[in-house]
C-alpha cells in the first residue's frame, strides 16, 4: 500500500455517517440565553469543567422573569456540587440553605393522615428481596414497627434532628433561596471566565440552509454569535420553541394542576429538616424552611379553584408575617418533544415542567447539564448525540411523570371533584404496570431514567395506602425468632443513632458558625 493509499484510508468517512454529519462546525463559542437558576448552573458547570475548550457567554434578558419557586432539592445535587468544586458552607451561607431529609405528605392518602418520604435507606436488604418483604412478614407476625421506624433519616426528620459526618452519614439534600443560589453561581461563573451580558433579546438569527441558530441580537443591536446555544428562557422557550418550533407534550390530562401562588413569610420557629406538602381539595401547598424565612406556595387546578381563592387559602394557612405579596404562576405541565434540537439544548423550565411535588426541577437542570457535557459536540453537532440526549431526556421525564402521577392516583380521597377526577383519570401504561406489579408481588423494578430509588417508590406507595398482597418468600428463609431479632436490632440501631443527633437548628448554627 502506498502512502497515498494510506492517507485515503484515513480520510474515509464513517460508514455510519449521515447527511447531518460534517455539516456542523466545531463548537468553540457557547451562548446561554437567560440567567436564573438554570442559566447560571449551566454557565458555572461549562466554564469550570470545559473552560479550556470553549468560551461561554450568558445573556440575561430582563424581559424573562425568574420564577424562583424551586427551593427544594434531592440528594444528587451534592454530587453536582462536588463535581464543580463548590464549598458547601459558602453555598449554604449565600443561599440561606437548610438541610433536607425528605418530604412530609399530609392529607394525601386521606384527610388527617401523614407520612414521610425520606432520602434514607430503610432497613437492610438481601440479594433477592428488599427490606419491605421482611417487614411485611414481620407485620403478619405482629412484631413490626411502622415501616419508617427502620430508617434513620425518616426518624431524624420526625424529631427535627440532623448531623452529618463520615462516621455516621445521613443522605440529605437542601432547601435554599433559588434566586440567591443563582447569584452565588453567577459569581463563580464570572470568576471562571464567563462573559455576562445584560439586555433584552430582540431577534434570534438562524442559518437559512440548516436552520441552526447563529446569533442573538439584543434591543440595543448588540450582536452575539455562537456555535451552540442553551435555552434557559423559562416557560417562554425563546430559542427551543419560538425559534425552532420543537413542540410540546401537554401532560395536563395526567397532572391537572396548572397554577401556583407563592409567597414568603418570616420564620416563627426553628427550621425543620424536611419539606411539608399538604394536600387540599384542589391540589396541595408547600412549606420550605430556610434559615431566615419560610417559602410557601399553593399548587392548584384552575378548574376547581380560582386565583383569588388560592391566594386567600394560602394567606389563611401560612405562619409568620408576609415578606412579599403573593404572586400567581401559570404553567402547563409537560415537556418539549426534544430537549436538544439542532444546535440548541433547553434546560430548566424551557425544557418542560413537572410540578414541584418531589423537588425535581433543579435536579433536571443538573442531569441535563451532565448529559450535555458527556455528549458535548466539540467537533460539531451530530445526529447520534442529539438522539442519545433526547432518548435519555424522554426516559427521565417519563419516569418522573409516573412517580408524580402516582401520588394523585393512589389515594383514598374522594371528598372533592378534583380528587374524584384523580381517581377516574387514565394513567400512563408504564405506571399501571408498576402499580399492579407492586400490589401483586411487592416488587419494584426501576426504569432506565428513574431518578427515584426502590426505597422512594416503596415509602410513597405504602404511604399512599397501596400494600402488597404478598411478600417475596426469601423472607421465609429466616426463622420467626431470627426475624424478630433482626427487626429489633435494626430498630435499636436507628433509635441509638438518632438519639445521638443534635437538633437541626443547633447543628446548622454550629456548622455555619
């Protein structure tokens, strides 16, 4: 083979190339449209982790408001912070953060009933059967405590206690001021070299041939060109929808709530280490304790509750003096048909919205970012990367949809038209299978995109009132006496561990100094 032949061999395109391959130029300049939590999370992550290969510009458009209701998170945010090298104490001080061990659900199964969905592991499992199978058998014998009594995070939440150490770690997340969190990340991003431009976006320019976005033009005629764009413009979806016409899957037939009213109040007691979610006749309301204030909100279905009634209901149920005037937020639950379209990825509310019942909004920004960075188109956008991103995006959103819809479907409440409709509504086939499988066999098998563990599904399903008809017979391999000792030992370990913890407020004060 001659050298010429060798060169030609190396120059051959991939057999899997398609018409889109090679049409896109290398990505050197990334432009983020919109600030807020999503925009500054994206700017911080890209600049800190990929800053040697790309430049990042963020355009904070004043005409795009910050929703700012996402003040609660789930534990993977700690991994995200470690990835970015974010100091926990600095973040918590800057964003008025408190620790979160789970969510208390009041009035969901039925009025005056409550349970906690914690972030902890309940009991101890074996290769064939999760702990709840052993608990179900012990319950038949009459010596099982409440299921949650075997989870240290759940009992610590109930008692208002918290501490974390390498010797006795708890699985936790945070409550924080989302607007302040955005400001904190903004400082980190700018320090890492992000260019910050303030101004209103007047026009989104596209390539006539490919339809790719090429630049943003502001009202003052500032022209910002880029190779790749990230849409963080909120519900508006200025790039992903208004420009690229990606389409939106409306999920209101599964999630009937379409509005929320939010307000902040002064703290009246020491902050508890969990979120409260209290169901009402047309939806639910939240309480999120920060260091110096309480975040309050009421989520509702506009068919069964007016805006004025929602505001009055929230005002009548909050504690502490109001800090701001209640504001109504309108939304359509659902997702974009593609999270990545051409040379644009949508993050945050621009990509879709599933109500904040299980604090998934900020988590979805994080997972979208990690997915984008793993598939980052340094050498140009490829269809295979787009397809992979969108497949994972859809799988994740569908799995979260199942988990949220389950709260409304698995309930004994029939005391209002809203709850009656919840009981009658059709649900995704995937959720129907999960519910039937759990009821008939006690098993939970997770989808690829499921961000919630078996523990979460089990705690919420049984908390909502769905009990398995049988347990896995691996639990019968243990003698009755051995099972009794096993359960008692686990309960004792949890009790001893929680008894050693300080109050959440005391630990917070000591930790943050």
